[in-house]
């Protein structure tokens, strides 16, 4: 399969994504009426652990139908749709990639979820919303793409209500040594555009920006299990279609191999975080 992602540093660009998604949806739908969103989870849940990881995060999130949630770095909108359907809350997704936002809108429309999930192209460091706009903010596998963590937390704090919830499921440095990480990784092709930080750095910078951390759960062993399963399915050619190779092309397999190695060697860790805007 030709790699639809070309230039390094543009890991999340994808040409003809709408056509590819339309075909993938039609293929996945088959005779299913109504359409089951789980059928495209291997594609639109773009993070370690897929749909079960989003559901696990929801279990500790404590969201309800009154919440207005911002999903920062929403990708194709899979998590946003799950949050909206499971909790009844309204979800706004933003992503730097205009391609992904269009695809997210298209999928939500097809699944009759357009009224409950909206998607806008925006940079997480300059969110196009007023102060105190959201009661909760979700960031799943996005902060390792962003260098200026303190500026990011300040922007999150600005758009969140006082005491609003920050819900994160993120990849961090395991032993603090970034030299041991090999690329490509699913979030970037090269080290120069990867901004991994240690758990201590996350904790310290979140606290100095006024966030009180109430839950901090290391889920690295679950992450390794899940990545190892994907590696095995990829090597046996048994991975469910459509999947992330639609976005990542022939780099998907080397990315997952590097990810499995880094998790196995504790060079990376995966953490669930719940914090409150102080
Ligand atoms: C690994 S994907 C995760 C997508 C989604 N959160 C999920 O779990 O399915 C990371 C996403 O973060 C987005 N992203 C990276 N840097 C960003 C930024 N500065 N502002 C907004 N989105 C960003 C990328 O475009 C990409 O869609």
C-alpha cells in the first residue's frame, strides 16, 4: 500500500482521506444496520489500547450528560463519539490536522452523531474558545507531539471552568532517557518532532500551572499487552480492516515494533491522569 503520509514532520497529513474513509465505512458496514462504531475502532481510536483504553479512561473520568467536553488532538473523532454516546455529554474536538477534522466530521455524520460531536481545526496552544468554556478537557496521546507543556497547561486552564476536569491518557518517558527511543513511532517519524517528557516533568509542570492531580495510574503493562497483540496480528496479516495503516501506510508495522520494544524495555510508560483546574 502506498504511504499516504509524505513529508517528515507532517505525520498526521493524509491525502484523499475522505474517499478512503468513505470506502472503509462502506466495507465495515456490510449488512450491519445500525452501524456498530466498534467496526472502525481499529482506525478511529488512534492510541495504544484502542476502544478498551478509551472506555477505561471513561470509567475514571466521572463525566455526565451536563458536561461540555473539549477533546484536544481528537484525531478521527473515535474517542469523541464514544464519550458522547456513553455519557450523553456534548463533545467538541479540535485537531491540528484539517484532514483528520474533515474525516471526523464525515464519520460522525454517517453515524448520526453530528449533533453531539463537532470538530474544528485548531492548535492546542491557541484554542479558539473563550475562558471557562468547558467543564472537562480530554487529551489522549497528543501531548508528546507538543514541546511547550507549560504553555499547553496554561491554555487548558484558560478554557476550563474553575475545578474543571483534565483527563489525559498519555505516553511518557519511562526511565527518563530519550536516547533509547527508536523511531518511527506512531506519533512521529523522527526524534526531532517527538516531545516526550518524564512523569516527574508532567507532575511538576501540571502542579505549577495550578492543576491538582487526583488520579495517576500507570497502565504500561496493559499497553504493552495491547501493542504486542497488534504486532502479532500485523505480522500474521490478521489485523482487522479498516485500521491505522490507512493513515500510517507501510510505517505502521515498524512504528508498532518500536513502540513494543520501548514499552518492554521501560523506555516508555503509559499513564492515565485525572486533574482539576485549581
Ligand atoms: C496519536 S493521534 C491521537 C488522536 C486521538 N486523540 C485518538 O486517541 O484517537 C494525535 C493527534 O494529535 C494531533 N495534534 C498534534 N499536535 C497538535 C496540536 N498542537 N494541536 C492540536 N492537535 C494536535 C494530531 O494531529 C493527531 O490527530
